[in-house]
C-alpha cells in the first residue's frame, strides 16, 4: 500500500508569494492531519480533517494559512502571502480512525519550505 | 495542557551498545497514547513504537522497547544493540483523543549519533 505522499519535497519562495503544499493520504484513511516544525522548535499540530470536514483547526497560526480537503481525498495547505517565519518542514499524516492512533497514524516525508 | 519533555538534545552511543532516550509527559487525561518516531537525515518520520496508557506491559518492537512508568509520567525509549543506521533525530509524542478529534503533541527531539 502506498504511504502518505507529500509534494513538493522542497519549496523556496520569496516573502509575499503564495505556496501550495499537497498531501495524499493513505487510501481509505478518513483522518488527515497537518503538522509543521519551525527551525529548532518542536513539531506542532496545525489541523485535523475528518473526510472533508475540519475537525480541529486550533493549531493554524493565522489567516494566511488555508487548508482544504475537497472530496475527502487529498488535501492542500496554502500559505498566502508567505512570511519569513513560515519557513520550516510541513508534515502531513493520516489515520483510519481518530481512536485508532496506533495502526493508522502514518506521516509523509514532509515538505521543506524556505521563505527568503 | 499536554506537554512532552525531552531533556537530551544530543546523545552519543557506541555501535552495539544500548541507549536510553528520555521522555517525560504531562497530561490530565486518563486515556492517551505515547509514540516514538525516528527522523533520519532524509526527513521522513518513521513510526517506531506505541504505548497505550492502559497497557500494562511495556511495548517492544524488535530492538526498540518503551520503558513506561505511568506514575512517573515517563516513556523512555531503549534501543538495544545500536547500529550506525540508528543515527537520527528521535521524537517522543503523546496522542490525545477528544471524541472524534485527535492530535499529537511532540517533544523537541533528541539527536542520536552512533559511533564505531
């Protein structure tokens, strides 16, 4: 079975530009999560989708970040306009059920975003 | 609030020796899960081991074991017979389920270097 796929793997953009990150979860996983690690800090939760619905978006830093999951399949995370402090690694994860954290919580390889 | 503390920013271990990576946590929840992930230089997050808060026995997965001491709120990772390929960042994380939503809280990580 294919794992969680993220692309691009790397993105370098200028401050003020827009970037869209994409995540394809494991097929059949209703739950999709976004996390990010800003340089030197811990990995932090951004939001959680159940199918196409945002279950918890308490970790989204501000309204420059917009996450979507149309049709309940892949998800996109758009940053517009990007700021220097948005640089970091953005991880996506998916799971079969929110209660089944052990067997389903699989991470992608991450997208390394650099804003210059 | 949930909190994970990893007090060892870096650790060295000789090949074939065992090493313990420390993790303490803070939560008021009765039900939670504890994870360890490995992040090699390539960037992906690799699941290593999981311990449920109600599991009475310590989890083991091959060379990995989790020393779970609930009263002390610690969940240390023990790697036996270290290999050069074990050199990586290691993250401890706690899963909190709130109804249908779930999120992981991560520690700041420990960088393990295995030497000859």
